[in-house]
């Protein structure tokens, strides 16, 4: 069996908190989903996705099946502690042991959260639409932990050098925060290069979270490790996972 490859967040996680971000290698899916695709919605073979998810569960020693979501680029948050949690959402939180939050991405930014005392964890799908809609703020509210007592980690996302957007995207952020202008650089095509990492940092700072790690990758630029929807169109999805252990 090929080894599953993943990143471990570079943050000072509390005892009992575990998190990981899967890379694109170590699975069984064939092109254009090669090879560790976790997405069931991208026309990959269901049996390949199931095997990939099983390999991830084994490699990370997951305590339970992750709470997979149907992500729609919104700001709804699912409380996966509930027996019948909502699956159509773009973030999830848990205050229970052994419940696994998971977000699927292929350019959008995953943001993981943990309470400093280890009492709660969460994960958010933060592309530009989710960020503008307030998905980070909604996730922090659902965690029900004072923001100053949270830490956050920004996982791999498309870098600003490859993320070109129109004026409407810039305006969506400028309406609520004039400082968001720093995250947009005009290009010679009359459009803007957008820095998702900076937008997320601004939002997290405004919420009151002082400890933010991660950032600096570009899924588009690193085809050997990351899927990128904007680069490839048809492609697989990676997973950002977080959970609490005893």
C-alpha cells in the first residue's frame, strides 16, 4: 500500500487535539483525480474515493468516520455533536471527544480552530465567498469559546499570484473592511490578484483571535502536492481534519 501523505499544522495545539491536511498522493484514484481524492462529488469512482478515505483513516488513526459535509460556499456551521447533524454546511464544530471535523478543498482555504484548553475544535471552508459571507465569524460563534482563547491555522490555498478576481470580489470585502484593500493588487488586465491568506488574517484579527498560524502555500503553483481547481478544472479534493482525543 502506498503511504498516504499529509501535512501536520504548525501550531501549538492543546494536548489531545490532532489535525492534518492530506496531500494529493498515496491513493488509488486515476487521472484527473490522481491519486488521494476524498471528494465524492467530482465524478471519481465511488470505490476509489472509499478506499482513499479508508487509507486516510488508517494512516491518521482516526477515532471515527469524519463528518463529511456538502459544501456550498456559504457560512452555515454544522454541530456534529448532534445525532442528526446538518450535512449541507461549510464549517463544523465539536465539543465531544473522537468526533472528526473535515473540510474538502482544492484552492479554497481550510481554516482549523482549537480552544487553548482543548475543549472544542472546528473547521471552516473559506474560499472568497465563504470569507465574505462570514464563515469564520460563524464558526467562532458556534465554538462558543472566547476568541482570545482560540488558536487558528490556515491550510493550503491558492496563492495571490494565481488568484485573479473581478472588481465585484474586491467590493464585497471593502464594504465591511476598508483594510481589505491591502489584499488586492491590480493587474494589467483590469482585474485583481487576491490574497486569501491576508483576507482571513484580517477577519480573524477583527474577531479577536491573536494566534494564527499557517499560510504561504499555493495549491495552484505546486501540482506535485496539491489539487487545484483553478489550474486543472477537473480534479480531486484534499481534506483538512481536526479532532479531540482522550
